[in-house]
């Protein structure tokens, strides 16, 4: 759809079209870009049922914003389009199969810089350009992950891919290692064709989930998900689920690792997503022994700050207990003056469990 400007200029020469926006999006650093109508699509209504099932766990903000999340037009009154972006963050580093059993696992999305800040800056560059070239004024709300928009649904309707059985947005050519972002706007733009489901009969992600969190195709019980347990949960990890954590120190990529569309997936060389040295094939013992100040420097400015030091120490204790290494379990201690986070009662509860777990596996 073309937007006509006032005056005698050639409308075709001045229109801000979907194609022009997509071209600029690639220029500022996005790998995918598409446009969906700002509509209340049927898939958006499932969130309320998902919440009613209790699958959100302690993520209470989802229930508090469920009305906003039901329609992008609630986020920006008068919205007519949602510009969706996808950014590849897969790098050439190993995650699971290529690492020794006692190595720590950190989800790919958390290896580098805080993607919220990086992508917000890129969205702002895109919006600034749109304002420069648009023949008419418009409003926008640019969001990355933390906004009250069901990104995967709008990404599917923007033609970026489809929501797979592992609940991730999958693109047939790029895979699923994608950060999603959106620009909700009052501009009326030509929407893309909806992405069509291409998982077929494959159930590799459901079969591989170590905690049974994928209760049915496309439905995740977050309370059992390793990513939720190691990132969002602030309390003690339920004891029956600790063994399923394996050696994951932060997040989990298993359901994406086994996906055929990521075998192999393209690799990004963007400096923003390259792993920080502490999390490049991380050593669990080294991370445990690291002073709080050193760990803080490693996570500041990156996604892992969400877990905070106490949460990371809790996760490390569980991962070490699951490592099968008696030497690793032997380093677990009560903390030192430069590692006060280890002395936290929550951490010590998981240290005690890890010692018992380690003894049982010896």
C-alpha cells in the first residue's frame, strides 16, 4: 500500500513503502524484516488460556498486561501496522555436543551484549530514517522483547517464519536463532503474506526437552523449562527438576539445537553477539571460584545480569552437582569475603543439594 503525500510531488517517488523500509532495515543491521497488520489475530487469544493453566509460573507481569498483549493497537492507539525485525545471533562457537560433559552451558542469546540495547538503537535508527523520508507524520512504539506485544504471532503474520512446536519463531532459511523486535506504527503499510507452518511430523524438540516442558506442540509449561528455572525464577529451583538442569548455568538451547532448520544455521559475525571470554565454553569451576566483582564485570551490559549474582551462583551449584565430576563438586564452599553471593541461604541450599547429588553419582 502506498502512502500519498500532499502537494504536486510524484507520489511514487515520495511514498514510504514496506519495500523501502525492509531495505533500510537490512542496512541498519537486521537480517529479516516484514510487515503485519496491527490486528487482533486469533493466535493472540491463547495467552489467556495459557495463563489460566498456570504455565507462567512467577512471571506475574504477563497476567498484569494480558489485555495489552491481546492487540498491538492497545499498545499504540491508532496503530495500523507492525514492522517486525529478526536478527540472527548464532555464532561459530559450540554449545552442547562439542563440549566436555563438565563444561557449563549458557544459552546463545546471553553470550554477548544486551540485545535489548543493541536492537533498540537499530530500531531508533530505522524510525529516524522513516521520519526523514515520510511525506506524512506518524507515531511509533519501538519494542524489543520486553514490550507487551506477542512478537512471535506478529512475526508469523509479517512473513518472517512460523511459530514452531518448540514455541520459537522459525525461518526456513535462517533457522530460529533470532532476536525479534517490532515497531508498532500508525502508518498504513502493505502487509506481507503470513508464514506457513513447516514443522510437519517432526517432534525432535518435544522429545529432546530434558524437563518435559513442551507439554504439547507449541505449548510450553514455563514452570518446567530450564530457561525459566535458571533465568526467571528467583526462588529455589524445585528439587525434582534440578537434575534436569544438567550443566546449564543460564538458559537452555536444546529444543533449538535439535531443530532440523538449525542444522546447520547461518552464523553471525556481528561483534555484539560474540561470546564474552567468561562464557566462551565456560568452565564451571572457574566461574564458581571467580570473585563477585569479576562475575559482575562479566555479566554487566549483557543479558545475564537478569539472573543477578545470587541466581547465577545458584545455577552454578546445580550444574556442578550434575556434572559428574567429583573434583568440581569438591570446590563448592560456604563463600569467602570476595564471594559473598555464595553465602546467600538460597545458594547454600543448592550447594548442599549438589554435594549430595555429586556423592550419589560418584
